[in-house]
């Protein structure tokens, strides 16, 4: 039996997690800048000084390079 000739791709998107270690006001401002630039993203506090920015599937597509 031959392999199928037509390949297909099932798109499966998941959220993107970006980890931030806050060591200064500058790093906090950088996190907030990413949050503003990525519509629908959310910032979550993990533990002292550690935050994660969660970007929903396709959320980074709206950001211009």
C-alpha cells in the first residue's frame, strides 16, 4: 500500500508563555510594554520577582516587526 499523496496539516495553536524575572524598574517597564503591545495578553504573578506574560493563540500576529 502506498503512502497518501496529499499531505495535510491540522493547525493546533497554543498560548505562548513568556517568563520575566523582575530585577529593576526597567525590567518591570519592559514587561508592561510587552503586555500593552500584545492585545489580549495577561500578566500573572508566579512568585516573588517572577511573572509570566500569557499571549493567546494568534495574539502576537498583530504586532508589527
